RNA sequence: GCGCCUAUAGCUCAAUUGGAUAGAGCAUCUGACUUCGGAUCAGAGGGUUGGGGGUUCGAGUCCCUCUAGGCGCACCA
């Protein structure tokens, strides 16, 4: 963990006969700083020593002698509490951040192992809705987090560009489509056709059958179907790329479902060859009954393949191509069963790496308590949300900082940051009820708050006018607020790992808010630039560390950190 | 019907994976140094952690049960 905890572990293990790792796991940070900097709960010892935890804590406390790093040891109830040398704490943390700069928190745990992240993956011919925001920003943040930890990270956009739905779109276009309209506003046109098709379909069930036929044609390489499909696909990609550019997101591989079309047959043959496939109700399936799951459909009765088939082929292709350490699927929780089936089939096929596939699931974005559905046609466009946020950001800049030089750029960074942060700050597994006021919140726990704090720190550094140097007298760092900040900074590398282990970018959000809140409190209560040169130098050293850590943390979320706003 | 997820302050969410007195933001009200950025900060009110049982030194967190909501469960993705 750090040198202080190492020291504490050494002290305890010298007195009590339990494994060091067990001590390490138990050492914690007390909820209130007044209690101490670190604590060791003695409950675990009470069985071994057959004494009350309170008694053990008292006994141990009286036998410890302070060291250079650990200055006070005392007991409070069943807890053994430690206070560390503030000077040494400040020195170890701040000098490390000074050395590493924005690499602080980097790590080689990844050791060049490859992690695949399948995220965003929108369906072509459909608008990029707010519902796609979560997978997009979570996936992108995980990319930054794992890259920071030394993994080779591959961003895959698994476009939904194949399947029966395109039979529907092709058919709808042939029945009601208009070339001019399509050219003018491709996605909206295709989307209208799609929605209309679903309406008509309810009245006339024959349409569904016909649409299925069109997809079958597409899969078999029919020229008319293929030409239309290609047109729809390229128009859609253009629109998606516009959104990705706004968000500052890139991919290493854009391989949609269609990419695996020629691997369907070999994949199915392989599954058959391993004796896993069977015919059931005219469809080709892998029976998963003994695992308590419904069968995994490989081929429909009309012989067309399904989502699952393509995902199996894709997983195998990915393993053969990348030999991944882990393969993540950032996809909504509604598809949980699908991924359980997928991973189970891969496992049954004898692939050990099936255990390295992870469904990183997340809750819905609802609107006014209702599910947003592309089929029903109630959808909020992501681009609209981003534009509205940028516009709001522009207005606020005009009001508060009209002299700002690169207004447009900053308005974008702040507006987009707000939307990304609003989404990432909630734990993955919760549903989000989309609310304009909340998505566009610029104060409180928000990206603009973090960015504002960052800009404020930059402003201090400009005002200081001197390079921030390493010759600092750490002894002058003494206020509670400063110590709190330093401890927070110290925890940052652990937070990154914690976020990675749990695939949970929200932990980074919480950390940043916490750091900002504590800095702003400090800033309010203490002057930083004063007549006392030694104190000023030391505080500016802290300021620099906080500034670079904020920028560092924001970058893990895919958010910019402007120096002025 | 079966399976999975969710329920914490008026609203939106935290709580370092079982630890010390459950914390923030928003909203409401009251305030803030005639020098560092007020997109900030301080204070106030606001809780039977959905109900009930259990496990243990200790439960918002684990188990059981009930309630409410959501998602999924064969040819959509």
C-alpha cells in the first residue's frame, strides 16, 4: 500500500503471530481523521488470543514504540490507531507526484497483456440515442483506465449492422422510401421507416415474414439487398463518426456483425463437430437445459443465423487475433442472459478463455420513468443533448468570463464533460432516469465543478509566477486540510486499480469530487500565496500536485481539463 | 410461473466490498475575508437504510421471507 502501512504491518506482525497478508487486508483508514490516519481492528485477534478486542487493543498499544514514520499508537475501543509523521507523509506523496506528473497512478500490472473492450456498438439505420451514451462513455473510460495500468487495450466497435431488422428496413424502404429524402437526412428517414414498419407490422403480420425473407436474401448475397444495405450502413457511419468526434472517442477496430458473415458456416460446423448442436422445433440450437438456461439459437428455421451465432464467431475470431487476457463486453443488463449463454457455449466448445470473457453490464437510461424505445419512437438524440449542453456552457462563459480567449473550445470541453460525468458518476448497475436539469448540471457534483477547480489551480500557478520546484520544506505543511488533501492524493493509484477491478469508472468520479471539495475548502480557509516564501513554496507544491492529479483523473473519464474557463 | 437487478434525506446519488457517529449534491432558508476565480465556501433543517425475521463481537452491506418497480426467459439484437 505505502511505506506507512508497511511499517504498521511490520510492527504488528512482530507482536502477534498472524500472516502479514491478513494484517494488510485488515488495516483501514478510519472514518474520521480525528481517530487517526490508519487503524487495525482487533476483532480478528480475539479468537486467536481468547481475549476481548478492546483488551487486545489496549495491550498492544502500550507495547508499541513510535518509529520515524509512525508517531503515535493508541487504542480506541477495539481499534488500534496510528498517526503517521505528517512531514514524511507530505514528502513521500508530493515528491512522487512531482516526479511522475500526469503519469501518477500508472502501473505495470497490465504487463502488456491485452484487454479487448467491445463498446458503443450502435445499430446502423437507427439514431444514436441517449441510450447509447452509457456503453460509449463507460467503455471509453475503461480504455483509459486499463491503458494507464499498462494493458494493451483494443477498442472494438461491434456495429449492429446485420440481422433481421435490416430485412425490415430494406422492405420498408422499398415500399415507402424516397431517395431524395434519404440523401437529405439519412438516419431520420431510415428511422421513420423503421418506426412506421413496426406500426404497420402490427396490423399486417405478413410483413414480418417478408422482412425475414429480405434478410435471408441479404445474407445470401442478393445484389439489390446488398446495395441498399451498404448505402444505409455508410450513411449511418458518417453520423456516428460525427458523434464520436464530438465526444473525442476513437476505435481500434470497427468490425460489425456483418464482418463475421463468412465465418458463420465454419463456426456452426465446429459446434456440430463437437456434438453440441441439435435440431429443436426446426431450429439449430445448443441445448443448455442442464445449466438452467434456455437453448442458444444458432440457426432459425429459415436457415438465417442469429445474434448469438455471430457473437460466437466474433469471440473466436477475437481470441485468435488478439489472444486476449480479458475480453469485455460493455452492453446493457438486458442482455445478461445472452452473454451467459454465449460464454457457456464457448466453454462447452472447450475454450478455456471463455472464463476471461466478461459482460460489463449496466442499467437503463429511462426518461420520465419510461423506457426509451427506438421501436416506439420516443428517443432523445445524444447529439441534441451534447449540443444543448455546449450551448448552455457557452451562455455561462459569456456571462462569467466574456474575456476568455478560446471560448468555443472551452464551451465544448465543459459542455461535453458535464454530460459524460453525469452519466459516469452513477454506479453502472443502476438505472438512470434521464433528466435534462441533471445531465446539464454545472454546479455541485459535476464535471464543470472539477474543471472549475482545476482552472482555479492553474490560475494560482500563473499568479505564483515562479517555476514550482522540488526544494520544499515539508515541515511547514501542517494544517488538517492539507493533510487531508495529501492523503487523498495518496489514495489515487489505489482508486484507479479499484475502478479497474470492478470495471467501475464512477469510483474515479467520486474521487475527483472528493479531492475538489477538500481543495476548495482549504482554499477558502487558508491563503496560498503569502509573504512567507517557505510556506508559499510548499503550498504551491501541493497545488501543483492536485492540479496534475485532477487533470489526470479527468483524462481517465475522457474529459478535458481547460486551464481557464 | 421461473431467473436476474433495484429500493438509503423532498429529489439525484455515496458509503473504500462485514467495521467506529449512514455522508454528498440539488432544492429550501441564513450567511462569507474591501488581495489568490462566487461555476466557490460555511451553517441550518431533513433518516426506523421498503417491511419483517435470521447469521455474529458488529449488518445499509450476507441469508430467508414479504412488498413495490424494472429486465430477461425459442427463431429480434
